[in-house]
């Protein structure tokens, strides 16, 4: 897991330390190497379905394709946006690549999380780079309104999930995906069912 996450994190300082002429080729090659390395995840699955297991991050048959797709999206986004951002100052181009990279970092951590609350926090952390990408590099004039609506609708939609996760923690005593299956079953009766 860390063989993908650490090179992805190192793409941010690489982007800021690379000379201006080679920002895009360097970022593209670095992200392509990460994308090809992520293909090794498709071959590894343990007897239980979990692999690369530790306390906070693991791969399962559902998250593995999502992680590989996430790793392949970064080089594709870099390829697609080179001409769009070519006329901007170099620091804005570097910020753009850094935001795309941070989005990939948060998504890798979200999809590989073994704790449900870690998934929630990392998925909500993707809001910040996404909001900055929408409001700064959005295509239409309404991008500020779109960013505001995106932020408020996503936060308003995620608050019931946070309440449900806290109730699940209170009821079962764990939010680990590894041990949640061994927790006692939740009573699904409502007050109307008891009458």
C-alpha cells in the first residue's frame, strides 16, 4: 500500500522543485509510473479477500478496482489539462497538479480504509481540492456558485452519515470493517413494529 502512497505524496514536492519547462512531462511520467505500479494490486488477494492488511489500510475485492482506477485518473487528468492551463503562470500550474495529486492521495486513503470513520474523513477531505479545482479552474462563469452549492450540498448530505456512524459506533463498539462482522446484530425494529 505504501509503495503507491509514498510516491504519490512525493509527486507534490517534485512538482514544485521541477524547472518550469519540464513540469508537465515530469508530473505525467511520475503519475504513469504510479499507475503502472497500481496494476500489481489486481493480482494480490488473500484467502479472506483482504490483502496489504494493516490496522488502517487494506485492499479487498471491492476497493482494489476503485484504487487502480483512481491511480489511472491522475495521468489522464494531467494529459487532458496540459493545454488548458498552458497559458497560466507557472505557480498556478504547479498548484493545479498539486491539487490533483492531493485528490488522488485522499481517494487512495479513503478507498483503502479499514475504519469507516477514516473513510468518512478522507472522503470529506476530497472536498477541499475539488472545491478549489471547481472555483479556480472551472470553465463557466457560474463556477463560484457551483463550488458553493457543491460544498453545502455535500456537507449537508454527509452529516446524516456522520450521525449514523456515531450511532453505529455507540451500538456495536467498533467501526472497523475487519471486526464489524463479528459485532452483535443490530435490532432493526421500530416503535411501530413493537406495537
